[in-house]
């Protein structure tokens, strides 16, 4: 019985001491927290603002291009690649790397960066690939899994690069090379940085990529058909040209009649072409006057009248000069050497 009373006494004492400790701790920490100065660090956003200044392009310029959002304009002048920030007017000369000559450049579809292909003067058939970040004005050589530069070899020193199509999300790209023999080679750069020729043909027209799969879609100009690499897919004998692909992997084609587009069709390779959406045009249009943006908006350029028509909303937007790019939000054009931008409704 005495042992039991002793245990109870010690237990009560322990509870009292524990309560006192909790009470003191609560008072102390409550006071500490209430008197703590909480500071919030605000990180300033240094996003550049479009100052809407006048950007003049020299009359000697060639291969004028716009980045995906119109922030940068690039062109060649005296064999030099010039990049202008259209928001600020600042320009940079993208110099040749390692005594090489820039032979091709193209803006990426989703960032203010471009792919650059160069050929060294002493290596007439070896092509090196680079990425140029316009925001930082830096050129970087991508590497393969062994940290070696990504390069490839063309068949002849007179072969020319005719197109690059990228799938940035997947991390692959395709290069179309026009050969002396009037054929075209297509090279494929996989996610590991390995680049290889995948096929050669006399009848490769426009090429495009998808955002979410690594396959290539291309025109077979011998039959006016559209094909997808590594896939048993067809348009069910519809004669068509390839317009573009959108960021949801839909394919946009123009059904042809007498060489012009009379109907625009779009959908995915997961669906039968019979279930695709179709837009019948009021009159046939040359495919060069049809633009499909990354989000899938479809515009027809009535260049003689100076406006484009959204084929979904039917809204018209006027512009001046010659169109360089139609993005999801604006039209970028050049008018008498001046860059113009018009917001889309």
C-alpha cells in the first residue's frame, strides 16, 4: 500500500512539473512569435516591356524572321546574322563560331531561342549544331550522351539546309537537306543527341513535328499525300498539302483541287479522317496564304486587301506590308522596312 501511495505521489508531482514547464514555454514562445518581425522578400520581375519603338530593317537584309512571340527579329546582312530586340531596339551580331560559317538559322516554336547550323571552312560536309538564346545573347553547343558536340555529315559540299523542325517538349528535331541530285535527305536528332539520316527521297515537301510524340509528318509531293513516320496512317486517298501541326498534336491539312486548297481539315491520328473537323472555303486559296498558329487558330491572308480572316471566328484583322509571322496574339509584318505589330482580337 505504501508503494502504491508513493507511485501516485510521484506521478502527481510529475504532472505538476510538466504543466509548469508547458505554461512557461507557451508564454515564452507566444511572446517570441508575437514579437518576431516577418519580412517578405519581393523578387522584382525584370520582364521587358514593349516600348513600341520603330524598328528599321535595311534594304540589303535577307531571310527576315520573327521569333515565336515577335520579341526578336532576325535577318542576314552581308552574310552576318543580326538579331534585334523589337521591344528595346537593341541589336546583336551573332558571330560565327570557331571560324565557321552560319549556313542556316531558325527560331524555336516556343521560346526566344534559335537553332543555328554552321559549317567549318576546312570541313565542307560536316555541319555543327548550336542553340542561340536571344535573351542572354549566348550561343551554346548541345551535347550528346557522351558530352560530344552534335554534328552530322552531308553527302556533298553543295548540299543546303532547307528546313529544321523541332519538338521541344520531346527534345528531338529533324533537319531537311536539299541535295545536288534534286533529292532531299532527312536527318533525325533523338533525345540522346544522336543524329542520323533516316531517309532520302525526291518527293519530300513540307515537314512538321508533334509536341507529344517523336514522329515526323511530311508531304509526299509525288502523290499529294501526307505521311507520318513509324505509323501506319493515311488520309484515305485525299489529295492534300500539309499546313501545320498544333500544340495538341492535331494535324492541319489543305484538301487540294487543281493545286489550291478548297477545304481545311484537322484532327489527330487517333481518329479516322472521316471524323476530322472540316472548313470549306468560299474560294480556293494558295497554301502559302494559310497560317495555323501553335494553338490551332487558322488564318487566311488576303494580302491584296491587307487583312487576315480567322476561319473559326470569321473576324478580320487589318495589317500593313508583308506578313512575317502570325502568332496566337498578333500579326508581325514589315512595311517599307519598318516592323509592324497588330494585336489579334
